[in-house]
């Protein structure tokens, strides 16, 4: 089976490489030549546009930064819609607004093309290992058709509901992870101020009601979890800017639904501030670095 892979960046690069390793023919396109060249080194053919890649493939996969990039890559000039044949299946694995997934799905549907959303969780290590969690929204028969392609990139594949539902699951998950990064960072800054050993505190919390997956796997304090980005000077991992974007998706969704949200917008703004202070392209757990105490002489 031939797969068009559009967006071969931080995540898409290793995901496309896994498709090649598992025996799929891959034709890749990225607007950044270096990202496309990396995909070619991993064994993909190169296309000159999203339309050209989509024209040749039975399944089109996209892995792009945000909603506007997805709209552009599908519906813009030389986009997927210009090349893809009737009856084909498109799988968008980017994290974007559920309403945009539905809008793109509708536009493709009008031209006889099928679309499912399949955002992922797990970051670069699991993209490389082919063990991502994948949350899928779409018609059951389309999800089944995509399953062999998804299984080459992920270990846990969940069919959540109709188109857009994968994105809903993803933004709910990242709301919790983003808030947890800020909460864990605040707690450990307080402990540090009192001179409590962060390793001891981690052991305590791991067996107490404040335990979180984020602390155990992506500890914001350097030197506690060997595989955490914090221990590699916050090399991403998952960039602060992308997590701020995802919290924004959750806040927008809540606004549309008139659901009150309090901690998600607070965490989003902390991450935005961290970004504007130079941490945007670091891992989002670098928010711990940003939450430094003020000078000891500052009035309380
Ligand atoms: P990235 O910016 O590294 O990669 C995106 C790629 O898309 C880039 O190479 C860019 O040049 C390309 N691109 C943009 N517009 C394009 C277009 N019109 N046509 C073709 N290519 C285009 O981002 P990433 O970290 O790979 O993230 C991709 C998506 O996955 C995001 O939505 C992100 O939120 C999500 N995600 C990322 C992680 C992570 O750990 N990095 C984890 C889970 C989910």
C-alpha cells in the first residue's frame, strides 16, 4: 500500500520512517526542505506538493502543527484536495480544533473523499518506537481501513467516536497534562524553598494522592527521572508553544460549549509567559525553570 505523508517534522519524521520500516511505500511532502530530505533518508519518495503526494497514494496521512496548517495543506493551493482521488481515505494525526477536523471532513466528503482524525500522544520517543497512543474519530469502516497504517505507528489505538472525537480526547488529555506540569512545578518550588529534598518529595507524592503520570515520567525538576526532558536541559519532548496551543484548544472548546474553565486558562497563560521569556521551543516542563522565586528581599 502506498501512503502519502505530509508534514515530516519532529513527530511526522519518525512516524513516516516507521511506515517505511513496516513495508509501506511512502511518498512524503513538507514545506521545509530539510524535513523532507530527512524523510527521504529514511526511505520515503519525495513529492513537490501535498497534491502531488496525495495523487499517488491510497491513504493520505498528515502531521502538521495546528488548525491553520491543516486547512492550508488540505484545502489551500496545491493541497491534498487538488490531488487526491475519489474514494480515498485521509488521516489527520495533527492536534487541532475538533471543529476544523469536521470542516475539512465535510469539504472532502463533498468531493467523495473520506477523512478521519487520529491525533497522538506519547511524544518523540514513542513516535520513534512506533508505540504512540492514537485517538481516532471517524466512521467505523474508515477506522478499520486505516488500522494497519495506524498500527505501524502506534501501540494503543482507540476509536473514540465520529469525526472530531479523537481531537476532543486529545485536548482533554493535554488539558490535564498541561495543568499538571504547572502544578507539579509550583509544588516543587515550594518544597525547594523549605529545603525539602525533591527526590524524597517525589517518593512521597508517588505513594500519595498527588501522584501524576507527568511527575513520574516527565518530572520538571532535573535529575530525578533519567528519561525526562528536564534532565537534558529541557530538549523537547513536547514544546512549550505546542502545549500552550493545546491548552488554547481546550479553552476555546470550553468557551464554545459555555463550560466554565478556570485552571486551564491559567496554565495556558503561564506557558505563554514562559514562551515569551525564551522557553517556547523547550519542553513544556521547563515551566519549572520559569517559576523561579523572586528575590528574597521582595516584600511578601
Ligand atoms: P513540527 O513543527 O516539528 O512538524 C510539523 C511539520 O509540518 C513541519 O516540518 C512543517 O514544515 C510542516 N508543515 C507545516 N505546514 C505544512 C504544509 N502546508 N504542507 C506540508 N508541510 C507543512 O511539529 P510536531 O512536533 O511534529 O507536531 C505535529 C503535531 O503533532 C502538532 O499538532 C502537535 O501538537 C502534535 N503532537 C506533537 C507531539 C510532540 O511531542 N512533538 C506529541 C503529540 C502530538
